């Protein structure tokens, strides 16, 4: 994953539209359900999230999960032993 550039408001709109699309897609599927706890809501969102991650991308080859496995996961490093102050 490539983080947004510092002091570049152009990047924010693209991220916000992406989040909005995912939010609408998930909430549209759950609009007729009532949840009485956060755990129940999270349990209903979990399969939708895995479905979304497995969906093929339009402009890139593969799915979001495949891209994460091939690009992001090998580049990750463990958290530092001491937290930042």
C-alpha cells in the first residue's frame, strides 16, 4: 500500500470516494437487518469484507487480497519493540 503524500489534498478525494463506495456496497446488503450489539454487526460485516477482498479489480490484474499477498505482505516489517513517544 502506498500512503497518501503529505500536504497533497488531491489524494484525499480519491480515498474518500473509495471508502464511500465500500460503505454503500456493504450497507446496501445489510439495510434490512437490525443489530443489537457491535459484535453482531461486525459478524455480519466479516463475510462481506472477505467477498469484497476476493472481487477482481477493474484496472489491475487480480483481486485486492492477491495484491496484498504479493505486494504489501512481503514488504511489512514487525512493529518496533518500543512504542513511539
